[in-house]
């Protein structure tokens, strides 16, 4: 096996823009593209291989054939033939709806599906950009519904000014919305379940108000107030720096300007690389190489344990995997 690239799947969104093309250099991006699904096992949006002898096969077909060699034996035992993560690049040219995602327990009960815990890494942000995550004070169901009735939800949301490099962990149950002018990478559980709490009185492309899911949202929401909603992390050069370690995924950031050797012998998982800036070559099997550049996503099969990363310039990548013994 070899490091695998997939064909990006561009998704129209009312709030989409053109940064996937202008900043991440993706080709043939339609207007108002809000999301590029880089790696997906979601039904009706299953990723297709773009490179090598497996070109044209889906990620689903690869799992059926290679099982633990692709995913890692422990990951395969845990998730079976469903790829457990969804990787997106998102261009929020306008503010997104205020929303919340259910956790595994609620999703299983309501939808027979996984919940949606996610993280955001800001690749670029226009000056003054902000996002919303969590509440700015302790809340309860009754107060929340009062604000819904009065159309004052925005007043109880925690606001965060953002710039490139900011990172936010958004566990299932946390209310959130992305503001305008933000380009970011999203790593999440394989789930496409979203409850829309509010949409700023916005109309869809047909001039109709978008559907809200108030009743569904209330049971899913975490009403607690937290002292800090940002992820704090180191950014030491030429090594992996931990950003988040949760039961669903672990994410590191790797900024480098010299050759980096990675040994995944103790990791029973696939590894996903997301290139945030720069370019490099991924060397495997001693001398075989794959080119890898800004805006691209790469899947390293679990069976490939020794990887050498050779930069062409200063480069930053996100490194994502699933631990054998997940953290709580």
C-alpha cells in the first residue's frame, strides 16, 4: 500500500466563497463552495481514490479489501467497515447557522448513527473575524427557550476573535457557529447530523427561511459555561505537537523545515495528513515518494509504519489518528 489521495468533493453552501481556490489552490471550485470533503465515508459522499493503482476505488472498497492493514486492527475492530472520521476544508464567506450536534448516545437513539464531536483549525481569517462557541454564562433549558422566543440567542453566545493558527475543540452538545471570513480545517466523527438552532433570519436560495430544529436541539445542548473555549498548544519546529487527544481522534500539528522521520510502529491506526502550508514529499518503502502540498489531504495506511517527510520549503501539516486506547 501507499499514501493515498482522494478526489475532493465540493459542496455548495449558501455561505460559501472562493478561498478554497484562491488560498488553498484547489482547481475547478464552483462558486459558493462552502466545503471540500477531503476524506469521507458518509453515504452518498464516499471518497474516491485519486492516485496510484487504487485510483477509482472508494474508501469503502479499500476497507472491505484491506481491513486492518488500512485502518489498523484495533480501529477496524471498533468501527468495522465504516471509516470513522470525516475531514473537511471549510470556507465560511458568510456567517453559518447557530447549531449543535448530538452525542453518540442521542444519535444512536434518534438516528441510529454516530454523534458529532469535531475540532476546527483556522487556516486563514479576515481581519476582525469571529466565531461563536459555547455560552457566555451558565444557562438552563428554560432560559435558553426564553432567548429563542425573544430572538436573542446571539446575546448568550461566547464570541471569539480569530486569526490563523487558532484552534477550537467542539464536543457534541456545544452550541457553535462560524463567523464570516474564516477558512478552516474540520476534523470530526463520521456524522452529518446537525440541529440548526438559529439562522440569523436568513433566507435560502429560494427565498424561504431555513428549517430550525429547536425541539431536537434542546435535549442535545450542553448548557454549562466553560472558562476557556480555545485549544492551547505548543508549536515546536520539526516535531509533532499535541493539540487534542479525545476518544474519537488525536490531532497534532507538525511545523517543519528539515527532514522529519516518523515511526508509527506503536500506533495501530491509519494516519491522516492535512497540509496547511508549504509542500513536501512523503517517502515510504525506503525510496518511493508522493508529492504533498498546501490544501491536500493524505491517508497513510496503518501498514506503513516508517515515513520520511522531506520539505521543499517550510511546511505545516496536521497529523490525525485514532489511539488504540482512546482518552476520555
